[in-house]
C-alpha cells in the first residue's frame, strides 16, 4: 500500500479590534466588581446580574460558533477516514475472532491436562481435586505449557498446593482427636466443639471454650447441690418445728381437757412376797438395787384425747404405756 498522504493548511483566527474588545470587557467588569449589595438595591442588583450573565453567554456562544467552523475541515476528514478504513477493521475483527476461538480451544486442552494432573496427584488421598477449580485457569496459561505438555514449574505448583491441603486434613484430624479426647475426659459431648472447629475456630480457641463450659457446669452443679442440701435442711427444720408445735399444742389441749392427779406409791420390798405394783431390781455386784413403780392416774374427757396423749408420749421416747379403763367420772 502506498503511503497515506494528507495535506492541510493551519487555519488562522484573527480577532478584529482586539484591544477595543478588551477595553470594553474591562470597563464593564470594573464598573461592577465592587458593587455593594443592600436590601434597597436588591432589585437593581438582580437586574444587573442578569444583564452580565446574558452578555457572558452571548460571547461564549460566539466562541463555540467560531470553534465549530474552525474544526469543520477536521470533522469532515474524520468522517471520511472512518468510512474508508471500516472494511479494514472488519477484516481485522474476523481474523481476531478466529484467533480467539483457536486460543480458547487450546486453553480448554490445557485445562483438561491440568484436571488430569489434579486427579492423578490426589489419587489415594482424602483431598478432593475439585476444590482447586479456582486455580485451574491460572495453571492452564500458555506460558506454563510447551504446546500441550505442562512445564515442571506448573507441576510443582500443583503438587505444592495439594501437599498443603493434605497437611490441613492431617492437622484437622489431629485437632479433632484432641478435642474429642478432652471432651471425653470431661464427660461432655464433642459435637458442638467439632462444629466450632469446622467453622474456622483454632484448636486453642475451642479448647478454651470447652474449659470455660466445663467449669461453668461444675460450678452450676455445685451450686445446685448446695441449694438442694440447704432446702433439705430447711425442710427438716420446718418438720421439727411443726412436730414441736404439734406436741405443745397437744400438751396444752391435754392440760385444759384433763385433770391429772398423781400418786406415787413407794413401799419396801417384802422378803417373801412382792406387790404387783413394785419390782425388785437385779443384784448389781454385792448391792441390791430397789426399783419402784410409779403409778400416774390421768383422767381424760374422751377416748380420743387419751389415745392422742398416749401416742405423744410414745413419740417422745417414754416407752409403752398400759391403759386401764375406768368408768366415766
């Protein structure tokens, strides 16, 4: 193709009466630059502002018109040039599309090789090759391949990442076992703490949480045992007080309902015969200890009162009492 030749003459812009124009502008600006605006002059000030804005706009519009006329040859040239080379741009675009299509196919081939490498290097391990999908596009760059054969640098990169993931799995297992053993030793479930580990917490954070929970539970149980013991003692005290109250109540009832006369009969033991109302005690060493029977006669207003009194005496450790029925007084 022959050289692209264009000739043009730079346009000249000449302002007629340039000095006179500048003098007029300066005069108008100076007349209004130190204008003092007051409430009384507000109306005139607004009118003057409007006139100055109108003048400024008219001057700017004239500048735009002159620029447009000045650029007219350039505008016409650019429009012609764009139309002239349009067919060339179309040809370039077609070739570019073809190149991109072939490059995309080649990249898919390289990505296939990368996927095969990942599957091969993660075989017989617990690593899932799919977790590296975000790295595949970078590994499949043309600079990492000799045609469709991966370079050593990309193989080393893939191996390094897989080894790192294998180490993560091993660390996770060890941390999980540590947590489970610690939970077993403290008789707590490891399920919530394994979930903490899975959520991203470090093993030290999880162990700290277990220790805090175990201590809290221990303190809670101790507090509960103390509360139960205090409640038990309080209940026993209440029962004791209730029993004492019932005893005093019955004694008061008996004192008001019964007239009591007591006669203690004491007699010397006979050598040949003993009275039914006295007993000779056992011989203690060389001494004979005399025991005497005390007979207490209590009169009750009813059989029910008598039975209550008898039960109270038994409950308070005075032994069994034999009741003798007498007729009503």
